[in-house]
C-alpha cells in the first residue's frame, strides 16, 4: 500500500488557521460539538461498549470524537496531518486528564503500512470530502481494522439538495460553518462510498442520515441520507 500522504495542502491550511477554536462550543466547530453525542451513541449502539477496545480516529482534528470515545473507556489513537489541530487536541486531553488517549501526526495510509489489523473500531468522520483520494483512505481504514471489526464513515452526499443545504445554507445563510469549508465537487454519493467499501473488503451494515432544524438548532439522525450521512461497515472474519 502506498504510504505517501493523501492530503490537500489547502485543506490543511484551512483547518490549521482555525485550530485554536476547536474546543470553543460557540465557534465554527459548534456543529461538531452538537452532533458528537449522536454519532458516539450510534457507534456504541452497533459495536457495544467501547470500554477496553482499541480505537483509531482517522482525521481526528482537534479531538472532539477521539476524546469522547476515550471517556467511554476505549484506548484511542487519533491521527491527523494538521499539526496545529493535533497540538490543540493534545493540550485539551492533558488539561482534562483524559486517560487512554494518544495522538500522532500521520496519514491513514502511513499507519496502515505500520499497524495492519490492530484496531477493533476505526472512525473516519467528516474527513473523506477533504482529501484528494477518498478511496485510498477507505482502503487504509480496512487494512487497519481487525477481522470482524467496525469501520465508521461520515461524509456529504453530492446532489443539488446537498449543495443548497451544506454549502449555500450552512456556509452562507446560516453561517454554521466558515465560507469555503466544503467543495461541492469533493462530495461523495453513498453509492460511490459503498463501492470504495466493497473493494476494500468492508461490508456495509447500516446507514443513517444527519438532519438539522435551523429554527430549533437541533440535529438528529434519520433515514434521510440525501445530505449528511453515516456508514457503518464491518470487515469480514478471516
């Protein structure tokens, strides 16, 4: 497997500039703070308790999900190529005295070459739409997980509705996210992600959509995958 970084330098710079705001719940990262309990509950609803599991969070950013999983008792490694975000994640974990949590500057492909089959659960959330080759990340995640282990993805569908909701609505009208956070051409249809998973040896187990009501400012999971969606996949037993 190619261990060269699968990274868009402009994307790294974009999130590095905001790194100091990762843990401000009223910042540009407020949506991540709001949806984190939803995605964590969904993960544990499928895998069972994360306690004592070896978990990898790919594209962990400032560590919002990684830290939440460590608080559930998992042994978590968060990886990212945004060094500033990782430093923020590390500092927050130290300040909060979170146990069982480590971070590393590495790509999924690099770690897959070093640690194949080492993790019970792998998460890759809100990351695939920010890399040049999402299929390569999916393949790396499949390599990293143990046979029978779970791999979770979340990303954005590519259609007119997602353009209107995720870019025009979220970035320009509601200002939930900074302008330029997403590029429509990098959005991934569920059928495309399902194909990446199949080729990587991951079996799709469940899908959920993520919806938002701007009046109540509430997120919830649903069956509607037309904009934001999540995949739960599992690697076949050897």
